[in-house]
C-alpha cells in the first residue's frame, strides 16, 4: 500500500523555547538573542508594544458571520473594536529586529502598519527582519558596522 502525504492544516506553529530564563516564541528568536549577546550588542527583548490602531466603538449595523466565517449571518455591529498592537522581538538604541521564520496571515498587514508608524515617528531607527540563522548573523554584522560609524 502506498503511503499518502498529509498536508498540515492551519497556521504554522513555532516551538516555544526557554534559554537563560527567557521564554522565546521560536528557536530563531533564541538564536538571535544568543548572537546579539555574543556580539556584545545592547538590546531588550520584547521591550515595548506599539499601538498601531487604537480601540474604537463601531456604532453601526454590520451584518456578517464571525471572523472565522462560521456562525449565522446576523448583525454583529454596535461593538467595541479592539486596537491593533505590535511588539517587536528585539530593540536597541537605534535598531529593531523582528525575527520571522514563517509568518501567519495577519503578519504582513501588521508589519506594514508598524513600518508606517516607524517612518512617521522614529525615522532614525533601522529595522531588520531576519528569517533564518544566516540572516541573523548578517543582521549582527550590519548592526556592528553601523555602530562603528
């Protein structure tokens, strides 16, 4: 009998790991943490959360299903809508790093909103988004080169 290949359903889940008493959302975050420490670069892990869109009241009629497409089609308006927040992985005095192996569905939009906020409020910040260990190493190299200047 031929073995069938099963595709995974749903979003990719990173393995949560702990190192040095810090809980990371992925092995790539842990790798970046160690690379920054080894290079002597000062940083904070998940230091601050940025408000991308404030919470607001939606005081109108809105006929729709639940966000996941399930449930009955009914008025789901007249509710408080939670804001959109973003917490980058690492932050230094002049840089922010977001390690991202595989992004979920909401990440591209959230990241674009975050970049717009940075452009408007903190134009001197350098932003890095390494997606593998080689790019983490390159990020460390780029930060060190920038700090020498």
